[in-house]
């Protein structure tokens, strides 16, 4: 298969960049789109094409019963994904550096370089990579721990295909660019995207072991669960949930900080915040409603409070819900994780009013979920427990 490139998105992004009123943002956007994207995407396209010629056995690799982990940002998807990824021998997943290089040829050459560095250069290149890693990701690890050799979101592998939701963090034109509502895309675009994504997963399975199960974590894909079930027969879905009064304002605050740094005026920020807030409500509803509508699809729901209070029990329940057996060694690892999470009892509270939004909107829109997951009861517990004060 050829490298996928969303030309419609690319042209739309160029138009938005050209008409950008903030000088700093306009220069940055045009530089990335007119210089970086053609060079990197072209390189990926050549390597992707060569994969089919150099590795003909790739055609025999199948993506069987993948697990897709979704949920609102800050709801525990990262913790759940990284805990399950420790089940060695069972799962295949993307490390961050592997997301940057979607081609099988690229991955194999880099892995060869890693072995050469270990055996001949004494880890010189690895130390350089660590310095880059610290400079690039060190300042944001308190928000989301990232590292080149840490499991990461599949969505990044589609960045230079102009199909990744991470573009919203660079070009936050909420309402003008849509990487979220895949179910509403034209069928041709949806199928082209999913075919390419499947090809990327097949390459990862080729490297890690074709017999393994692909494990993916992507909060943005909460808007695509229906499409994932449609395109990946046998798919299994894990939905992480957490009190939306913590997750939604936290995401809005994070995004607004980035928009301010690009020189965006307050009115534009507020418009995008409104779009993102409405999308967040859909993020809570769509995965759960889709699972309810597809009872034949194995699914699991992970409550954040249960996850941090007893990770071992939470992950073991996920395995039961998905029909997976758990080995003794992995169970021992999870027991150790429970001790690490025991002190994680701090609670952050935010106010929607600081974003110009109605304070009770979340409670009103998601009232049935508040009842289902007892989020109001958590407030009462926190009030009576002095250890659960605000951080």
C-alpha cells in the first residue's frame, strides 16, 4: 500500500495558515507546512513504498482482535495502557520513536543502528538521544510523561499523513479542522484512513511478533469507536472514565495556554474553547453508547478512582471483561504497582467560569453518567477525607 496523505486537510491547513492574523503563528505554520511536511512526508512515502518490495512476507501479517483504549484526556488512559503494556509476550504497541517512523524499513534500520551503538559506540548515540529527550519532553512530563522509548499514542504515526489529531495542538483551529468526528467523514476518506492505519499496525506487528495483540491508546479516538469496530472485526474497546469536572477544565486550561503562546486573541480562544467543551461531552458519551449498541463487541470500562486506588484489581477486571487470561508474573508486577499508586490521592478542581462557560453545564449534560459512576459521591468522600484535599 502507498503512503496515505490527506491532501484535503493539507490544503485547508495551508489556507488557514496563509490567512492567520497572528504574525508569529503565521510564520511558524507556513514554515512547517511548506518546508517540513513535503520533505518528511516524501521521505516516509518512499520508505513505505519500499516496504512492499523488501518485505513481501509483510502481506501475511494480520491484525487480530486489537484493543483500542479511549477516554477523555486525563482520565487514566495512559496509566491503563502502560500497565497493560508490561504484559510481555502478549501485546504489541508503538514506542514514541516508532510513531515518528511509520515505515518498516525505517524501523529496521533504526533498530540496527541501536544495536551498532550498543556494541560498537558504547551507547554514545543513546546518550545523545537522552539529552534530546530531556530537552524536548522534560518540561511537560508533569502533565504527560513522554520519552522516545515509552509506549505512546498510535495517532502520532499519522502526523505527516496530515491525519493526526496532534495537529490541533499545533494549529488549534477548532471547528475548521476536524480530526475527531470520523464517523461523519465521507466513507472513502474514512476507509482510506483506516486502511493506512492498519498497514502501520501490521508493520509494528511484523517487528514485535505477528502472534501478538496490538494495544492502542488514543483519547482523541473516542469520537471514532463506531468506525474502529466497523473496520477492525474482533476489536475490543477499553473506555476510561473520570469525573468530567476534573478532566474537561484541565484540558481547556492546557489548550488555552498553548493558544496564548501563539499570540491568539481572547475572542478566538473562547470560540475554540466552546467547540472543545462540546467535543468533550461527546467524548464521554460516544464510546459508552457505542458499546451499548454493540453488545457482541468485548468492552471494559475503567473508573479512574478504582484504577489509582487498586491498579491490580482494575486491570484484572479489564482482562476478565475482554476475555484475557492473566499470568502470575504480570499479576505480581501489578501488585507492586498498587503500592506506588497508594499515595496518589490529590484532587484538582477547576472552574468552568474561568473559561467563560456556564459552571453547571457539565453536570447538566452528563447527569446520567454522574449517577452511573457516582461522581457526586466522590465529592462527599473527598470532603470527609483530609488526605484528599486539593493539590
